């Protein structure tokens, strides 16, 4: 009997009540075929065990004392079954928390691997392979299949459980207690893990072995009471859901990407929200969530309700500067986002492209970030006006990604209490209504073009006018103005236009104006104030330009109120 065995016998008798010195030795040669470890028996293991053929069944009450740094491997063709009971569990132990063993590895074995009412303690002393993360009390790899029911994994010096890709795992009443880290799983396996957690050193479950891991199987991740810690980028190509109360925390630069055909359903409750956050509470720590799916059957690539996304925006989503965002909606993606908070994002909370769709968007909050949103103009009308934007570096909504962007759907732009910041020229090719109180701030030398099929109705009121102004005040003109090139009647009520006339609309030296009406334009102005600005207040390109006015005021314009190109006259009003 060696010195290790003597130490084991002394401590095990104290800790577990079993004196392993009286136990039969279990050897590698025995650990094959149809071996049954009979109820209540005890065994000592002093050499590695390999099960490569047949089934080993461990009956209730069996205790196995295993020597330091040894491991048990269940190879393809072998099956290990533990059939303990609540009163008589199966126990694997060194008997001393200061003495560790490697653990049990299951490799590509059959579907009947099932452990019930068992305790595996003090394992995880050494790696199973060259990977730094591979130390674990239970290691599942290579299409392994295992059911764990009423199993406790205790005191592992590494992970309690490691489950790589293609593993079939089922758990019920699994307990991780006093391990260094409870578990490390592939994201496609995570939906099969439910457990309780007691006093583990690192109180989280690690997820992700590489930057191209994929969730393929439809699954729901449980609210574990500890976070799922995302180690790297991973993709979702199946239907993934999160239980209310679930927390996902992301390592630096990590991301979650919903691919075509995939979906993420993250619907929390008011008392149990779903949280996406960085492992460090700092702006731009992780990249965020990217969506490139319309979600198929659920109608959205991502559904967020009673959720929070914090600390995102570490990197741009593509080669274009300024595309970093907590939620990036690209390609033909669809999102439903309600009652969700975006917090501590480095750049934008939401970035949405021309092909994206906001199926529902309201009652959200943007706080303590860079800016709230950067939207293609077709997305603006999908905001329902109930969100709150406050305490950000810039409290505004950026609009227009490129100077050929167009509004192609009938839309209402609602007042969210912050300006819509127009970043570049854009076209209106549908009916756009601007609600009372809306402020539109236009970047330098930029224009709004109401095209042939478009209509622009600014429906302010006396106490809540619509304001269209430059991003900076400049009496000589900061932005170009609005061009009306369609025959549908556009109406401006209780509207303020200022800082216009920075550029000509055409080669005509007189064509710098706040409002440029082409030959077929049809515009009605009621209680409108134009100025200060450069050029004229209104330019009438043709005698057929249709303009009706009621209480229109002009002030501090460089050239005058109205220029009538047909006559060459400068009119004092309209």
C-alpha cells in the first residue's frame, strides 16, 4: 500500500465515512465489459481506468476512492451508468479536498450514458488535452452523450463540466458546488444545461471555444441565477430563446450574431429582465448584437422586451467608420424592440440599414451612451414616439447613411424629445408627416428633396411648432434647404425654417433658398417662419409652381423673401 493510499484512507474515513483501505481495488483490466459494481460496495482506484467496450453499471451506495491525478475515460463503444438513489448516492472522491484527480472523460460513447444520484468531487486537477481550458471534473467531447440527473459536481480545481460541440447533454437537478468554475460549454449545447450553483469561485458558465461557434439547434437558455459568460464571437442559425431573468455577459470584443434563418427571442419581464452586458462595466467593452435575419416564423430576427444591452460598441460592424452599435441591423433583418434599455454604448445604441425593419419599436430608453440611434430614413417612421433619450454624449437620432438614401414608405416622424440629425442629402418618395414638436437638424450643405412621388407635411401647432434648422446656427446659411419636385400637395403648418441658403439648388445664381419649388411643385404654407438664412426664403422656378401662403414671415435673409424666376422679380412676401 503506497503513501498516497494511506493518506486517502485516513482522510476518507473522516470525510466520507468510508475506510477505503478495506475496499477492493478496481483495475483497468476489470473496468470493461459487463461489470457491475454492486450496491453498497467500495472500491479504490490506483491506476487510470479506460472503458472501451461494454457497460459498467454502478449500483446505489457505491463509493469509489481514486488516487491523485488519475482519470477515467469512457471511450467510443463503452458506456458508464451510475444508478444511485437519494438515500444511497454513488460517490467518486479522493476523500480530501487537498488531493485532486483528473475526472471522468466521455468520448463519443453511446446514448445510454446516464448518471443518477451521484457525487463527483475534488477532480479537475489536470488538463485532458493541450488546451489551457481543458481541466474539468467531467469532460464531454466527440459526439458524447450523457444524462445527468441529481448529480453534484463539487470541488473541481478546474471546470466542473466541459461540453464541446456535437455533445448530447441532458440535465436535471445538477448542482455545481465549490468548483473553480462551474461549467464551460459550446453555445449549441448551452440550451441543455440547467443547474444550481453554490459558492463557486467564478460564479458564471463559460460559453464559446472559438470565434466561429454556431448555435444550430433550436433551444432555450435557462435563467441560471449566474451569468452565461460569452468568451468570443458566436453565431445563431437556429431559433434561440432566453428565459426571463437570463444574463449574458461578454468578454472584451465578443459579439452575438444572428444569421439568416436564425432568431433570438429575448423576452424578459418587468421584474425579471434579460441582460446583455460586458464582463466589465465600461463603454464599448464588447461589440454587441448583429442581426441579418428576418426571423422566419417568429417574424423578427431578434425580439427584445424588458431587456437591457450595456457596455457594447467596441468595434465597427463593417469597414465603414461609425457603424459601431449595441444593436446592428443589417441586410434584410427585422427587429422587435420594446421596453429595452441601451446603456453605456460607445457609439450608437441602434444602427439600422435600408433593408432592415423595425417591426415594433417603442418604450425604450437610451442613457449614458454616445448617441441613441443611426437610422436609414425609411426606419424613422417605424419609431412609435414613446422612447426616452437622455444623458448621452449627444441626445439625438442620426438619420441618412448616404446621399442617395430615400424614404420609400409612407411614414410619420414622431417627437421623441430630441432632434433628428440629418447627416446627408436624402429624398422623399412617399408621404411623410412630421408631428408637432419635431426638431430636424440638418448638416452643412445638405438638402431635403421631395421627389416626384413624395409629399412632405410638417404639421406643427402654435405651441409645438415643427423646426427644421441647421446643426449650427449661421445667419448666412448652414444647410441648403428643401426642394419640392412633386405635384402632390405638401403642407407646412406652424413650421420654422432657418439657417438655410448655404448653396444653390441649380446653376441659377438666385437659386439659393430655404424652399425651392420646381415647375410642378404644389406647396401650402400656413403660419410659417423662414429665416435667418442665406439667399431667398422661397424660389419659384416656373410660373406653374403652385404656392399658397397664410401668415408666412421672412426675417434676416441675405437676398429677400421670394424670387420669381418667371419674371425675375423679388417679391416681399407670398
